[in-house]
């Protein structure tokens, strides 16, 4: 287990074993030449151990992770036994202050790592974050939500070809694990390539702190810390987690108003009706069916669509038996079940209607 970065000097503060300190990392300057700084909570255990970062709001409008880290910072009942934990509630402070996914120059900070010292604002920010924070860590957890006008059922995303990333994703216990290295320039991809295995966790919507998603993320972060022997206890994970290696967005075929027949986290079988499209007078125009057996990872929260717009994000499973097994485990896991129930309230889910037969001759 790595312990090379078990340092006492953090961003100008000497943090002794067993101590918690609030600090900040200066990453840039404003138009008025004032410092732009990222707030960081630092907690050290009494024993040596790995250094782990937990970050949120890398996209400035994705704040379920912010709510999660704030809950950790405000709760003194949990104890870090070993190592160092760096908690960053908002990584993209410039986007966060504008309620925006992007930086003021419209660049996506999560496509700019590891960054350069002479590049754009985004590239310079990425380099400071990468050099002064990420390079000093042994493991990482980056908390996200779906993009605007979408929602995600909580899921962990990791390069399952990397044994340590696989270990973190399984320990997190979201119930759904998506395989992938992540986009080029993303924090998790570049951190993992550097030698700091990092996973991403997605859950919920932008501009919200959803209690059910926060509960999933809190349990997951503590699970990882237990797995790394930084906290006492064993990880509390679902009995059987679904591993997804292929996903597909099912897109609208016609313009109109969608009636959704599934919710985030639902299991579906091949050929199942997942949404119906109708005009504003409720005359049905088309029906979308699942192209394979799988799990609803995410979906649109805006029912008005045009042709080609994404409607439901599905993760492929090997067969319908595995889909049913996932559904059974969600039903027995209280945190997952609560997440499914709460996220479903953000979407009007209806039963599909039988097709209306036409009186006209064929």
C-alpha cells in the first residue's frame, strides 16, 4: 500500500497526525488581481497510510458531490485511523460561482489535465491542481452528476483494466460499475496514468443536492477509506454489483413530448417499451424500445424532444436474468432503493399504452 505521500506540510500548513485543518490552494488571479483559491479540508490519521483526494464540482454546476463533502466536513463522529484525506468541495470555483459547468472562457476543465504553465486559463488551472494536489496523492475519488437536463442513477466509473481502480470501484459499492478510462484530458484518466488510481462517481442532477445521492456517495467514500484501512470497519457494499462495459443512448425518432416508462436504476429487457412519443394532443407518434437487456443509467429530465435527441442512457447486461438479479439487489439495498425512489420522482413515469389500431385499410 502506498505511503510515500504521507506528508505533514499541506498548502502552507503543518498538519500533525490526528489533526484536521481548513486550508486553500491558490490556483489563479481574478481581474482585480485577487487570488482565486480552492478550499480544501485536510484530515490526518494517527498512523501512516495513503493519501486520498475526494473532489467535487470539477464541473461547476455538479454539486451533489459538494453536498457530500460538506457533510463529511461537518460531521465529527467519523474517525480517520491512518493516512491523509484531502476533501475538496468545489474544484472549479470559477464555474461554481457562475452556476456553470465551464470556466469563464467556456473551456471544460475536465478536458485540460495535466495542463500547461503557458496555456489557456483552463490549462493553467489544471496544471496547478495536478501538480500541487493530484501528484501528492495515492488514490482519488472524483464526484460528478449528470449534465444539464439529465439525471443519473449513482454509478462508479473506472478503468477496470487497472487492478487498483477496479478495487476502488468495487469497494465504493454504488451497485453499478461502468468500465472506461475516461476522456483524454480528464482528471481521472490523467491521474490514473500518473500512478494515482482514480474513479469517478456519477449521481443525480446539476444545481441540486439530493439527499439520496448524497447518502450513496457518503457510504461509498467511507467504503473506500475502509478498504484502504484508513478507517475501521468493513465496506458496506451490495451483494452483487452490475459491471457495464457497453452503453448506448436511445434517441428520439420523432419530435414531440415523451412519456417515460422507466426511471433511473430500473432494469429492462430487450424489446421493453422505455418511452413513448406523442404530439401535444397526446396522439402517439412513436415508441422507443430497449435494444438489449440492461440497466437505465441515466435519462433526460426534459420530455420535449426533437429527432435525434438523447432520451434514455442504457448499460448493456449479458441477459435478462442478470437484469432481474440487479433489480432484486436494488430492492434489498436500502440506500440504492431510496435513490431509485427519489430520482424517479424527478420524472413522470407511466405505463406504456397498448398501440391504437387504425381503422384505415393497410
